[in-house]
């Protein structure tokens, strides 16, 4: 089936079979391999990408169902302000070991920060509970996300970690 | 794994969706309705389910409409858990539904998964079936023979079985507005956050409507209404009396002999009741 969609800001036209998941389409047809596939049934979170700005499971979304939509993968967030802060924090605070879960962790963490849901360790833990990591024991991931949220908040770039909808200064 | 091959049709209107569903069913195809697909696609990837045809209803505008019907709010079947969590619409439940939505699976599932889809699947461990039955919601169905509305309470007829005919689509869910005097309690037990619960207890009491209902989900084929305990709650009995009545209600369940299940059911019921009766 013919689909047209926007991936990381670029228009894409493709012919896909209905059974092709968005994750397989991104990896196999577009060579966007940051999107990882772990469990393929919505539990591990490694395939988390955004669809029309919202985080989704790319393994539980059909490529054909994304016709006309806007998809963003980790590759499309290279210059994103929140992602830059997250990358810096994951680097400094050892937020990854093998890296398999990292793309999904980053996309989910970015959404948490964006929605003002990264105000405390327990809030971050709950928010990341749909992303499984088998290396780190989560402690350093949670710390990395908290530090990134704090850094962004101090710079006045996103909502403060307390969840207040503080205005972005001009 | 990956899903087995299937055909896919995206419907732009309810009429079109029903037409496709009917002709496929007549032709002997296993046609399934898909909205967010957060359970169905997982089942398909696991090859537990392999329909011949998916009818995608997620873009039908009509299914995302929310209507204020004076004593109730009618929520379109394709409204997502995330929209309910974010309070993107009027909340008839005085906080119950946003709380339930916010603790259902994970955000990246909630942004796609829908209220109607959850009810259509009627997983006994799914939160909405139990909660919609506890609050006294009604489910609006539409099919080739027209519209009908059924009580959420009797909607689940067995394990993954509902009153919905294969050629019917859930259109909306009508949720009564709780009065200011109403109270609710909700508790679920999961070993891992976001997974399907082992036990779910939902309690709603609304004295102004003479309504009290305690539902228990999470195990068995369908959520169970704790009749005696609900009656006792309506009669304003204290926490201990209601808990005793609940124990009586549970005594004849199939899983009454299962010590683990009995203990988690007891815990979620007590927790939900204490939110109402404290």
C-alpha cells in the first residue's frame, strides 16, 4: 500500500505491506536504526518514537496507519534542546551501558521533561517504567534524566521540575 | 515476532467501516476492528491472533467526539487513555477516570490505546472494563442494523467475549456524572508497574443517585460485581461490615482456593473501600 508521511522533517513516499510495523519500516526501508526492537509486543520500550509529537511504540503501530502523519526518531532529534541536555547528562552520569534501551529511554525521557513529569526520582521512575534496561539497574538513568531536567529548568528552557507550568522566558 | 500477513482497510466514516466489516464477514473472513491497536497488534505480533482483515477506525472524527448530555458525558470510543489522563475533556467521574488512565500501561501505549478498544477487548485484567462497570456506564454500539446501547455491567459475557456482534463497532461510552456527594476508590495490584493487573477493585458510591457498586477485576473471565458488599455499602455500613460482605461475595469464586489470588483480591478491595469509607 502506498503511504506518504514525514519522517524527521523529510517527506517520505513508500510502498509497504500492511503487516510492516512502523519500527520495521524505519529500520529496514529508511535505514533509521536508532529505533531498536526488543520484545515486539509493547513491553520493553526500545522502539519508542514520536508520532505527531506523542511518544508511541513503533512495534505496535503499523506503517500503513501512519499515512499522512509525522514521525520523529532519535536521528531526528539531534539538535533538539531537551535531547542535547539528555545526551550530556547520560554521558556525564553514566546513563547507559550496552545502549540497547537508550534510544527508547531518551525519547521517553524527553517526553517526560516536555510534559513537566520529571520533577522527582519517583516521578521519573514511574514515567520510565515502560522502558526496560537490563544493564544499569536504572539508578544512573534516573539520575541522568533528573540532572537534564534540572539543567533545562535552570536555563529556563522548559517547565520547572516541580511540574509548574512556568513560562519560557523570551 | 512479526504479525502474519493480513489485509488492511482504513475507514473514513462509520458507515464505511460497517460496510467493509459486513462484507468481509459475509465472505467468511475474520475481520477485526482496530483503533489504537495496543492490545490487538501485540496479540498479532505474538501470533495469538491472526485476522484476515483489519478495519482501521482510528481516523473517524465522529469517534473522538465528547458530548455533554446533562446527566452524563458521552465519550467517543476512539478517545485515547492519554487524552483522559490529560483531562482534555469534561470529566464526569470527579477524578476517577484521569487517575485510572494515568496509571494504565505506559505513556507510549496510552497515546494510542483507546477507551473503546479496551472495552471491545474486555481483557478481565484491563482497567476500563472494571471501572466502567463500577461507575454504571453504558456502551453505545453501531452496526448494520442500527444503534443500540447496553449496560457496561453485562457487556462482558466471558473471557474476551462481549455483547458486541462481529459486525458492530463501539461508538461511544456514556458515563453518568457523579454528584458532589459521590465518592470513589480504586486499587490494583501489579507485580510490575504498567502490566495487566492481578487484581483490580473499583468502588463507586453516589448517594444522590442511590447508587453503590463494588467491582472486582483482574482474574476470572469477567469482572465480578460484589452484590452483597455493594448493598451493604449503599446502606451505609461501616468498613468492616462491607469487607465481611465482600468476603461472602468472593467465597464461591473459581479462584477462592487460590491463596495468592484471594490475598491480592482482599488487599485491593480493602484499599479501594478505605478510600471511600475513611
